[in-house]
């Protein structure tokens, strides 16, 4: 007897030329290995998902369900309980799903001539969506119906479980509009060449990746008298969103806010509060930042701290919600 050799998975060697588009496969790293998506820095927001599916069966089986004549008991009540329980246990069933604080689950059943349509609604206020919870609820309910009726009907078929609605998160205010963006770094050391500009490129890449044009970029020393002149010039050239990074702290050379304070026609307190709130949840020293946001004519100007962490946080807060403001300013609906 020939005993087959035990198969051993070959060791994966990192190939720098083998890249996977992370926008398409968020659960894979650049080498194709499975990874859990890190949602640590995502905002907790209200999120809703609705899914549906159906199970076909004989007309007689449907009548037995309606009449309470199925030997195993009340089919639809049991299926509803199974769906609710499954939604709450999704993270245990699907290994890459996050454990979420589910705030509401409900299932409805529509009875047709030879099928039952299952509709699940799931809600949460958390850092990621509940699509998988809604789909899992529908699947568990359909399987429960199948299990309870299989003794009297071997023709049942579970069909087309699908997501039909997703609300909240980054898809909450979807708009195709992308503003023209300008970015200014204010730093004595960067301007003199003694330090590398790290925050400006992070902002630039973030907005470029979001589909914006970033044609205007500038490095200035702290407290530069050119700051206001450049903002007005960029505005006149059609730049709609201007971001500065640096000069918002408490040091003697942190002069961005003093320079720009009287420029605004309108302060955008909500943007400032959102940025402050997000930063304070991560780093207590964020409370010391004097970031500002406001309108100059029809352009939005946002003054951010100079640290790389602060600008990364700003990207998480601003994109894509800030795009909705331009949609509204141009006459679109809220």
C-alpha cells in the first residue's frame, strides 16, 4: 500500500511586485493573506441594513404553516427568533465580521402563493455596518423554515438572499461631487528645509484617493503674511476646499489662527466640533489644538494641526461628508 505524502502548504514569500487592490479586497493584505479590517479609528454612527430572501414550497405546505399544522410547531415565530439570534451571533459565524452592539433586529414574512419572502432589518450605532447581520438573519430564518417543514415538503428551495438597503457610515451622504482642493503647510522648519513635510502629502493623497483634484500646494513659514493672500488667490482660481496644516498649537510661533481668524465670513462650528471630538477620543492632548473652520465667500477653509496623526484623523472625519456640503451649496438636497 502506498501511503501518500502529507501535503504541506508552501511558505508564502513576499513578492513586492504582487499587489492586490485593497479597495476591492479589504480582507486581504498585499500578499493575499486573510486579515481583519481595522475599524479602530472609524466613527460610531447610526447604521441600518435591510436584507431579503425567499423560500419556495408547495401550496399545501404554505397552508399548513398558516394553519399551524406543521408538526414541529409555529414555523414563522420560530424562524423570526432564529433570525434575531443569528443577527446577534454573526461575528461567531463569519470569522472576519466584527462584534457589534446591535440595537435592533426585526424580521417580517410575506406569504405568497407558493413562497415566503423574508425581510430583515438590523440597526446599530457602531463603527461599521450591519449588512452581514441582516443577511445572516434572513439566511437563518430561511434555514429554520426549511428545517421545520422538510418532513412534509422535499421541494423547498431557498432563493436569492440579497442586501436591499444600507444607510449610514460613509454611504450616508453619498454625492459624486468632488471639490478642487488646495493644501498649505505652515512650518518654519519645513520651509527652511530642516524638516520634511509629512502632513501635507498625507492630506494630498487622502483627497486624491477620494477623487478630488489637488492642484494647489504650498509651504510657508509659521505666521507668514502670505497666508491670507494665497487663500484669496486660490479662491479666485476656483479652489473650493483649502486646508492648512500647522500653527494651531500653543507655541509662540503657532500663529495660523491669529492670521486667519478675521478672514472667515462664517465659522463652521460643526466641523470644528467633529474634528475636536474625534481627536480627543484618541489623544487627550487634542484638546490643546485651536483648529478652525469657516467660509470665505463660497470656499471652505479648514486649519488643522501639523501632526501626521491629526491630519489622518481629519481625513477620517471629513471624507466623504465634507463633499456633501458642496452638494448642498450648489443647490442639492440635504
